[in-house]
């Protein structure tokens, strides 16, 4: 899953009902110097479920609110039910709601405000949630 260890691209799926977010995130990802990322985009949870079932997705950035669903409490479990075991990060313009405190209960690994995303944050997320953080011995134990 690591882009740094084997020279391949890390496949990140962005799920957001606003196509402009794809363009913005793509620009921000270019500032992540340590990352080799292939950003793929779908606009709804149905498309995301089909995409993760097809395989090859390493990480998902999931918008908090997708029409017609209410929020990540409905959408993230759908990705887990589809068999996705990689990291899921909720991205939102506002992550201050109390329901965000229980994000892990819904299969989410991290949450971040859209305004907080930059190259430094992307590098941190990739190191924290990919195999780059594991030693060679530890990586072999889990592969």
C-alpha cells in the first residue's frame, strides 16, 4: 500500500458531491512533496462502493455530507460493508459537530477540515495511515 516503499502510486479515492473539491484537492496534493498519489474521484456513495469493490483503492477521503445521505455515519459503514479495509478519512468544511467525536464507531480512521488540508498534512496522513510507518519486520508480519 505504500507509495514510498515500492515506487508505485498510492490510490486515493475522493468521494464528494462537489466536483470543485476534486480540483482543489488535486492542487493541494501536488504540494505534498513526499507523496506519489493518484487521486480518483466519484460524486456519490454508490459510485464509491462500486469503486472499492473493484479493488486497488488504498485510502478514501469521504466528504461528510453526500446527498441523499445525512453524513458519514450513513456513508462510511457502506464502504466497510463493501469490504474496504483501508483508511477512511472524513473531510468537511466543519468538523466541530459533537457527532464527530464518535467517528471511529462508524469505521472512520481520521477526520480533517477541508481548510486544514495542505502538503504537510497530506504527508502526515500518508505516513500515519500507510505501511510507511511500519518497520520492515513489522510489515512482513502483517503481509
